[in-house]
C-alpha cells in the first residue's frame, strides 16, 4: 500500500500540499488529476524521494520497487531491444552472475530464479511492448542513437513497462505517443499486474485504464472510485451541494442577525438576542466553495473566402526529392473540420507541413483561395519561445503598433491573465506555453488552422474550452491528436494517412479505435464458437441494442453527408448573394467576378458529388434497416 499521511510541502514560497493524506491499496490503478500547476508532478517526486516533506510521511511496503520515466533513453549504440531488456536489472544481474559463476549449486539457484521471473520469455515480452509503442521488428534491432528524442522517450517508457515495478509512476505518458500508441498503452495499463499512479489529462485514458481518481486540489488529496467521468459528475454534484449549503447558512445568519438588531435593546428579548448571537458565532465565517476557474480561448474569425480554401490534385510530397505521400486528391472547404489519422511515420506531419505551405509539392497542383491565411501550431513551437521573454514581450514583438492594454486583453482571451503576462517563458507551465503558442499561431485570423497535438500539457478543462472555442470559430480546421475525446468534439471528417496515400475514412472514431485495437491484438477477443450440437436452428434475432450498434456507422455516414450538403449549400447561397451585387461588376472588378463565377462552377460540381454521396449513404442505411427488420443481414456494397 502507498500511504500519504498528513503531508505538507512548500515549493518557492507556495504551498503545494497542506496536510494531504491518501491510501492506495496494492494493485489499484489510480489517475492523479488536478488543474495545471496544482502540484501533481511534485507529488510524484515526493513519492520517488526526490523531495522530502516538511511534515507528515510517505510510506511504501518494504522492498517495493518503484518505476518511472525520468528522461529519454540514451543515444547509445545498443539496440532498442537491448535497452529495454537491460531495464529489468534483476534479470540482467542474474545473467551476468551466471557468466561469472563456477559453483554448480549456485548456477542452479540462478536458473531457478530466472525461471521464476519468466526470463525465458523476456525478449518476446520486450518486443511486444516495443511493437505496441510503434516500433517495427526492424526498428527494434537498430541502435538507439538512430532515433530522435521523442522516439527515445518511447524506448524509456517501454523499459519501465518491461521492468514491471511494484509501483509504476507515469507523468503524462501519452504526450509523446500517437493515437495508436496511446490506445495500446490504455489497454496495457488496464491489465498491468501491479499498482499504477498515472498523471494524465486524457479523458479516455482516465476512463478506461484506471479504477480510481486521486484528486489534488488546494493542497489536499481525495480518492474517488470509478473513472474520470464518474469523478467529474460526483465532484460537480458536491460543489452544487456545498454552494447550496453555504447559501442556506448565509440566509440563516442574516435572519438571526436581523432578530438581534431589532430586539437587542429590549429587555424582554435580550436573552433571546444573546442566544441568537451565540448561534451566529457557531456558524462562523461562511465561505462559498471556490468557483472553478474560467478557462478561455478566443479565436479571431477570418473574413469569408470562396470555396475551396485549398484543393490538391495528383500531389506528391516528401523530403529530399523522395515522396512520402503521392497521388493526393483532396479539397478543404472554408468550414471543414478534419482529423488526420494514421500511425507515426506514415506522413501526417508531412501532410500538415504541405497544407501549411511549409513544404512544396514534388508534383501535382495545389490551388489556394485568394488571400488564404494559414495558422500552424506544432509542439516544436513551444520550444522555440524565448525563455527570457514574457508572454507580453512575445506578443509585442509580433504586434509592435498595439497598445499595452490591448496586448494584455489579447493575452487574457487565451487565459494568460495579469498573474502570468509578465513572467519569463521559462517560468510558465507547459499549459501556459501551449496557450501562448496557440495565440501566436492565430494572431492573423487564419482561414485554415492546422493543429498538431494541441492538447499536450493542457488540463481537461482547458481541452474542453479549446474544443468549444474551435466549435465557435468560423474557419477550416485540420487537427492531429491522440486525444479521441478532443477529436470527437472538434471534427466531422476523417482523413486516413497510410501506405503513402491520403483517403477519406468512412467510419467514425470509435470504429477507428476498434480497428486499431484489433490490429494490435489488444481489442476484445472473439468468443469461441459453439459446438455444432449447441448451435441454434436459425439466425438469432438481434436485440434492440445490437440493432442500434449495427446501424450506428451507417446513420453517422448519412449525418456526415447531410452536414456536408448543408455546408456546401450555405456556401453557394453566400456566393450567389455576392455575385448578385451589381457593385461586383463595376470599377474594374470584372476579373474578380469571373473568378467567383469559376468558383461557383467548382461548387456546383462539389454539390453534385455530395448529393451522390448522400444518396448512396441513405440507400445503404435503408437496405440495412430493411434487412434487419426481416431478420437477415444486408449485403453491403463494396467500393
């Protein structure tokens, strides 16, 4: 059992823990949550012994092995598989002892211990972990120095998972994983045989991989059973009850005080007035529960542009003349919301750089809307912030003509208020740096915003606020993220980047998740088939829940097609209104009118294609509904 007993700790004059207590039984999987800056990472360091509490104690069972990812794996000549195998220090020590041992009895004891710890299967287990984190069999034999820092972080994570410590401490492990790796880690942690304490802001991970939530707030700890959704619902309910109780006490206090004020001077009521004064004293100071901090993002809306915002025809793109992606045919309309799906190394970042104009195509044609502005946020931009300059300095350098009050107002609209506006970037939290980089990427009101892992370092409330702000924003969005909940809140189209191609993914995010888990062998296992004598005589009728599940992807495809039709029709209406304005054909604007008429013809073709897609999706849904109503199964058309 991990026991945190009345621990108080201060750092830099700020109280991080204030008499905090919690007890985590062996084998529990626990998510440690709290606002950015609440002290979650500091608590992990206290557990690891890097800091010592001012008072109280942290106790672990005698001999308990702790494991954590402290830094990336070294850039050594050792292969990835060797680095991971070396992480199990007992196994490595036993193997070294066998080489030096000459006593047959001792050699036998060592072999017995190796068998007990499953050393014979160690290489296969290490390889499976590396594969789950995105390393091919060929990668696993390459030297660690061949990989970048982000990939070596994965190797370090693989090492600590392979070592299987009694208490596994993980601090935002999905920040350096792609969606595929994050899903694999989710299922791996759910089956991990020992205790896990996990700091994460990934809602899906906290719902699926852990069974308890440890909440750190105002220096205190509280352990709650269930996943994050359960915790969030109960926490909101507690806040509502606390607020109602505070109001009730305030009303009672006001009523008692009113009686005292009216009758204190009357001798006949003096005793009753004194009794009420004692009751007021017992009530004490009544402070309502603290309101949750408002988390904000406000993106400037761009002026409209005619569709398509961006169109790619037979495009190839790559590096050093070698294509990574080829034969790309795609278009992005001014209000499209697109997620790029695909494993690391398939070319998502290359495609994002192409769309942002940072890579030129090797072949093919890219058509951009006139005066198209593109904003691009990527994780490396956080590292590019000047550590000595404050958010206000960064913004003033980009907008030298703006007044300081206006600059501070812009910062406040991104949750960077007066408390942090003048701090050096080196002193900002990861979440605050992300906010600043997002602000700088969107200053010019882009028509197309490309976001590469924007939620790293943001807490759950900030992720939700970012999704809501993007939902209000009137522009096109292309996003790469390992956070499925964030994607579900922000996108309505999916592009799959795989095998050197880019194509529309027809399923939804849950379908994609299930496909990835099945491909990696971590999804639900199929039940064994019944023996022939137990088989039912005819097809089993579907339950209502099964029927809904079967129809859900088809209904979603119809809904996506309808939404796309509505978007295109709205764009056509706006373009028709502009073309109907006589002023468009005066004062030398005829070329512009001709360009817009061409765009309208392009829009007509897009509308025809969208109508065909809607008719096809509707026909598939109706055919499946008819088949299920008749008890059979429909044959779905294949592309």
